[in-house]
């Protein structure tokens, strides 16, 4: 008879291995179960007071901002409860990393999905391209759909901007249907540039699978109540971009430079527009995302950003802090009262002679009488024709023209080269706040 040798500890080893494996599987199942229950279930309910967003059955009114590279901790500290993105991966951070930070700071996310835009060359008659896009988006959704910070998928951004092919809305509907099939816990929307009857009807006819309609407006948001009524949209609504008056909505100098409002005028618009357009429409509006929680170049470095490039906060953040908390922040931003160049304002079409010396004066006050410092800059006027938030180069800064110590007034030399320029003033307090303004001027030979 053949004998098989067994080590005396073999049986014990097998039992321990089995026990450890069983424990590991149990922990894995428990972890999966906990992950499943941590998913935030988002639904829309229509009651006697209109539409309401519910998260796990609890009412949730979105008080948020558009955020791509801005500070998530600061957004939470100022009292917001949500933010939106424009894509699942912004090139610097993955969608998961962004959602993880949102969860860390108690914020919910409308996660943007990048969808091909006709104005940038995407052809919705190309069935292969449309199918490939759908499959690419499916992978993005699969990767992020179970994250507890996620509440809504934003399918594309301003797909109606310079668009003629209505098949884009067929594609949006297919994307929404696909999302609902693999992710039954979250809602879908798409964001229109503006709001008119034509595009609302196209969405109603071609993209009925969407749960929410989103619109993006700037000065025009003030007439949202009228546009909403004229459009015929009776479903739930979000305002996913709003804030400062757009460069396309203001007057221009004789040489075509748009007049930018100073930071205090902008701040007043933020507060007034929120009350007039967002709060007044709560029967349909489930919340909004103010633009932009960060900084970007768009005609100027200061036009839409609520932050300066170095992270200092502007007065628009004070206003949103008040909106979100019903009280002002402990320390507020300096406030601009007046700004002149040679006793003239921007609308005076200021023309200067090359190489000559001139004077500018800023009148600014600080609510807490903080010590203020002044920074003056001269930049060339942007020559871009980009639209829709597309990337722009920051205009060149002209050095060596400031001839006096920086203060509430400044002496400077006009550039020697003929052309369009802007004079910028930045006023900093001692608490990381900045007030800003600029005046366009033209240098003659």
C-alpha cells in the first residue's frame, strides 16, 4: 500500500486558510453593501409648491457654483452645497478625485459630460462618430455612477450655440437613455445657451428622456421669468451658469473694446439677479450654479472669475456668501465707488498720445477699514473672437509705464505703440480680498 505523508499542521493550515478566505469574502460583501447604500438617490417630485429635487427622499435646493479648477474647500466654507463641472476629467484631476473632494467637504455634484459641439467640428450626421461618442460616455458613467457625491449628469454644454443640426438632440436623448439604463439613481440634464421657444421645443420633441432642463444666462437672466413663460417649458429647471454681464451684452468703445463692470457693480448684479431670477422661480427652479468659482481669461483676466489668479476673493463671493447663509462674511471685500482716467470714464472713449504722461484715480472704501494696497497694470486689448468660453490667451502686460508709487492715484506713460489697451487697478485688503476695475483706452501715434 502506498503511504501519503501529511504534516501534522496541514489540517490546521487548511482550516485557517478557509476561515481567512471566508472572512475576506464577508468583508468584501459588507463593503459592497455599504457602497451600494452610500449612493445618493436623486429624484424629482412635483407637489403643491411645484418641483422639488429630493436626495434620498429629503428636499435639496441647489446652492452652488460652476467649478473646474477652483477651490472646493472654500466653496464649502462659504456655505454652498453643490458644484457643477463641464467634463468628467478636466485634464488636471480625474472625475473620481473631484468627487472624492466633494464628498470630503459635504458637497454634491452635477457631473458634466463632454459632448461634441457642432461649432467645433463634430458632425451629427456621422453615425460612427455618434456611436463612438456614446460608448466613450458609457465608460465614463460606469466609472463614476456609484459615487456618493454624484446627483446629476450634465450632458454637454450649450450644444445649441452656433448649432444647426437638430440630430444633436437625438444624440443627447440616447445618452440620457443609456445613463438611465446603467445608472437608475441619478438624474440627467443638458444646458442651453439662453432660453427660447425653438430650442425648448426641439428638446421636448427629440430629448424627452431628460429629467431636467438647464439654461445659462448672464444679463438676460433678469428676464428669465418671462422667457420661461414664453418658451412653454413647464418641467423642472436649473440655471447652470449665471453671474456677471457678458462681454456680448455691454457697449463698446469706438474701437470695439467692451466695457467691463468693476467688481462692485458685478457683485450687486450677483445679488439682484439671484433674487430676481432664481428665488422668484422656485416652483420650477430646483437651484443654480453661479459662474465662475475660479478664474479664467475671457476678454480680460477679470471678467467672469470670482477669484483673482492668485486665489484672492472678489466682492461677488461676499454676495454669494450672503445668499447661501443669510448673513455676510466676517470680513468683506473693498468696495469701488469711482474710477477715472484723466477725469474721464470708460464710456468717454478715452484716447491718449503715445509716450505722454497721464493720471488715474480710484475711489475705494473697505467695510472694516482694513489697510489697502494698490496694484496698477496696463495690458494690450484682447483681439480674440473666441466665443462660448473657448480658451483665450492672456493679453500682453506692458511693463515700465507706471511712473509713481502705487496708491489711490497713479501717474503713467501711455505706451509708445499705437493701439488699444486697458488700465487695470487691483485693490487688496489684508484678508485675501481684491477689488478690481479697468478702463479701455486707445493710443494714437
